[in-house]
C-alpha cells in the first residue's frame, strides 16, 4: 500500500472541502513536491 498516494488523495479532498485552510494547503504542496518525511525545511522568511 502506498501511504504517500493515500495521503495525497486525502489531502486533495480536504483541500477541495476547505480551500482557505492554510495548513491543508501547506501539506498538499509538500506532498506534490515529494516531501514525505517528518522534517520541515523552512525556505522563506
């Protein structure tokens, strides 16, 4: 079972239901970028 694909699908549904939720949008973007780990690298200040 591909947990990353499951997560991407579930977050896509959450994002469709809550398009203004910044945390959901953050994780949708992370998954699209292939970020699958638990560490979050902050790239903007």
